[in-house]
C-alpha cells in the first residue's frame, strides 16, 4: 500500500506546515485586533513599504516552494515506481452504473460484474502481498476508480486505457467508489476490493468460488 | 451652442434626450448604471443559487434521503455550480470594475460604453437561457459546471436543457469578455491627468490582472463549448479519446484563471477596506501590484492540476506551476497583514468582512497548495475535500470580499448607508454558517465521500458530518435573509426620504470615487467638484495629510 504510505507522509507534513502558517497569520491578526484598535488611541505607525524585508520574504517563499515541488515530485515518483515482481493483471471496465473486473491471466477467462444495486456490489479479488496492475477503461462515459483506504484514484476513459499498480499488504476487504460524475446512479457505483491469500487467488482464477463470504 | 442647456449638456451631446425610467436604465450607456445592473443582477442570481444550495443540503442532511431524486439533484448541483461561477461571481467581479474603475481613475465614463451595455444584456440573456432549462420537459442541464464529454454528449444527456446551458454559458461569457475589454481599455487609456500606472488604486490593478485573464483565458471556454456543441451534433466526435481529453484541457485552460477572476477583485476590495479602516495607505503597494500580474501570468499555466487523476497530464509540471503560486499569494498576504499591523483599526461592517476574509481565505489557499500536490490530489480530487476547498476560496474568501465591497461602496452608489445592526447580524451569522457548512466537508472528503453524489448510505458513516453541514447551510440562509432585508429596507427608506444622507466620503476613504458626490453625477466629476490632484494611489489621504487634519498625518507619506 505504497500509495497510502506516501500520501500519509506528504499529507502530514503539508498539514503541519499549513497549520503553522495559519497560526502565524492568526497570531499577527489577533495582535493587531487587540493592540491596534482606534478606540485605544493607537496612532498609525510603520512605513508604507518595507522593500528589503519583502525581498527576503519572497526569497524564503521561493525557497520553500522549490523544496515543496522537488520533494513532492520525488514522492510522486516513489509512488509510481515499477513493481519488483511481475504483477498480476486485472482489466477494469467502468460502465453506467457499475464495474466489470476481468482476469486476462485466468484460464477460464474469469470476469466479475454486478448491478451496484442494494447489496449486489462486484468484488475485485486480488492476491495479498503481490503487485496488481489495473488496466482501467470505460464503456460509455468517464468514470474514476477510487479506493479511499488506499488514498488513490485514477480515471477510466472510454477509448483509452490507464494503468496503475497497487499492492495490498494484507488480507482484507475495502470499499471502492466511482469518483467521476457519470450520471443518474453515480452515487451508487460502489464495489469491494478483496485481498485473499495467493493460493485462494489461484483457485479463484480457475473459476472456483471464494472461501467464506458470498461477497 | 450659444445657449447651454440647463443640464445634461454633455450627456446628450446635441442628440435627443435619453429615455428615462426603466427604459433609461435598460439602454443607459452610463457605466455606473451598467455596473449597477450587472452587480444587482448577479446578487439576485446569488440568492437563487443559494436556494439551490439549500435544496442540496436538504437532500444530503440524512443518509438515504428521498427529498430530491437523483435526476433532479444532478440538475440542482449543475445549475448551482454553473450559476455561481458563470452568472454570479464572475459578472459581479467585472460589474464592480465597470462601476468603479472609471471613478477611481478620474474618468468621465467607460471606454466603449455601448459595447459594455451589449455585454450586460448578453449576460442577462445567457443567464435566462441557462435557467430556462428548468422549464423544459427533461429539466435543466445535469452534467456539472464542467460538463465533460462524453457524459455531456447527445447520447448520454439528450435533454434540451443541455443545449440551453451551452448557449446560455456562451452568451454570458461573451458578454463578460466584452465588459472585460472595456474595463481594461478604460484603465489603460482613460486615466485622469496625474493618474500614472503606479498611482492606480489597488482595486484598479486587480482589474488589470483580472481583465488580462478574462481576455486570455475565457475564449478557451468558448472553444470548449463549441467543441461540445459539435460533439452533440456529431456523435462520432466523442467516440475518440483525443477529443474527450482535449475538451478537458480547453476547459481547464479557462477553468483555472476564472478562479482568480472570481478572486482578485474581491481581494482588492478587501485591500481597500483594510487600508481605509486601518487609517493608513495599503502596505506594500508595489509588491502587491506586481504580485497580481505575476499571479495572473502563472495562472495561465496551472490548468492541468485539475487533471492529475486523468493519467493524461504532465503532473510534475502542473504541480510546479501550481505550487509556485504560493509566492505571489504570500506577497498579497504580506500586504494585507502588514496594513493591519501598523494601523489604527476601526470596525464598521465592511471591515468585519475584510478581516474575516484573511484567515478564511487562507484556509482555502493553504489547502490549495495541498491539492496542487499530486500525491495528495490523487486521494482527495473529486471528493468533498475539494468542495470544502473551493468554498473556502470562493465563499469564505471571495464572497466575504463581495460583502465587504457591498457595505463599503453602498453609500457611494446609493447615497445612504446600509443598516449597521442588521449588517453585524449578517456578518456573524455568515461567519458561523460558512465554517459550520464547509469545515466538515474537508473531513467528509478525506473519509471517502465523492462529490456530486445524490445520496449516501447509512453505513458509510458520513451522516453526522453532513448533518452539521446542512445545519450550517440553514444558518447561511438566515444570514442572507438579514442581508436581503437590510438592502431592501434601506433602499425603501431612502426612497421615502427617511435616510440620513451618507455624505460624499463617510469612511474617510482615499480613492477618487470618494471625492465626488454620492451617488456620483452622470459624468462622475462635476465642474464644481473636479478631480482632485492625483499625487499617489491614495490621493484623498495625501490631501488630508497636507491639510494636517487627520491622525493619519503622522504616517510618512509615500508616493
């Protein structure tokens, strides 16, 4: 779940910086509100400009922007590094208003879909601990595959294939959603992503039902 | 020309006397009337769009609600977003420029007044056309203010409301482009003697930057909508990915600069208000003017940050340009906070809105840097985090600037002050309502609630945060009621002659519009009240300091 980890560190740092800047501005503003009231008889002070101070300030801002751009770009590349082992491939097709997950490496050409109505949500089954390459496309309009717990999404376009790789570290089941507005039942276009042990995944590819839940 | 007519000599210029009454307003080439019509029209539409927002918050207050069905909900959020951006904030921003810029530069009128009037009527026509979609059998357009194909093509959106939306937005945008040209032309070519570029008020500088973006970026929207219209006529166009992603590039080339079009004039209104009620000239004037131009220039290169998740944009590049914006934005904060820090603060209603703008817009700006970071954006784009961010920018920021401007310039425009007590009530309700509505949305987006969903399930766990947001929307409705009552009541009292005249310069302000009568005469400055000498960007402050009549005289005068 490299996306989640990268997001976590970048989000934490940027939130801390944003919080700090916000508090500094709030403190300056609070100081002015308390100490600079006309009712207290405060005179106007200060120069109309402080060009030297402003130049240093712009220098600091620029240096900070350079750091932020470089560091976050590096994190972005870290997130998109090619996987160490050969990934399994799943073809994902978004359509109005549900998903289809096809397994090109399955000997029986296994494919899963649903209606996204009530409890009939399709489940994207992947092996835990192995990289999974999702090839995203859409049948009709643009959709977007979002797995909030993975902190990642990517759009699915018709007439185009987008690819990204994810690895789920442990077994479990997470909610996925459509994030791109796609019409009447956009709100209902949810799915499950389920990470299973590798041997169970192999059995799944051969067309056997999953152990346990009927999900 | 031997005998001068008693009045309106310049106005008629020997031609028949202009019509009076409503026809006089509808056909006026007076920039003040056109500006006022634009601003008033967008305020009426603001109330209407607010009603649509209340409908949405009603629907989302509880999980699995059936107050609005999804098809209606999609129309409501589409027209709310389109209306607020195309028909309220943008026209209001330009309308303020139409009204104020000629006054602030000491000009008797706007350049191209008849074209400006045409621009206004194109805007009105566009707004009516877009809204008329609600009267068609399948309802209004329902594909969002961005209307990506192929969702917005004929096959997936067959409703005639979509065609009306395209036409309406194109007309209104054309009108705004025309008005933008007129304002830019005016500020560049119609300045009074002595009004050099570096003596322009901050507001005029903001209009220069704004109109440059209007001229540079808005035609891209017309191109995008033309593409959409062609694609609705010929279904094969959007079968190809290149036109789908091409539309997004065209759209966002417009769609990001427009955010700053809806921001700069309000930021500058806040700057003017802060300076006046701090009793000093705006701090760091040159830096702010330069930062506005840099901001406008960079804004033309950031559009791809709306497309980080498309997999079809150069994310590193757009992240670079987007994050670079923190430099000019930081300079503007330097000016605003610096002005207040050395000031002598008074707290009438416009100042309250201007002060609240500073921290509230900052929340929008700081989260803007976060979502300009691709790694963060992958998670939060198209979620409620973005809804929160954009409303902090446009509502907690720009709309507070808008209200600061309304309360500040109301006495100049009408000759009477808006009610102080209702104004304060409006302010406090608006602060509470704004933060109660939009702060929970950051959390909702982070937790996984997508945008533009007509409802959500109970087990999603979004219920109580949504309920808080909906309660906040109710408080906003109360705030806007207080504002509406205040405006209507004040105007009614003024019409009955029961208001004390506000005087020409009730706030002890600095810029030229305060040197003429309230409201200003047809040609802005009468022979008896000529344009005063322009010695800096705060000419009336210079005048008072030379006379030594105000406490501000202690401040070192800058030029």
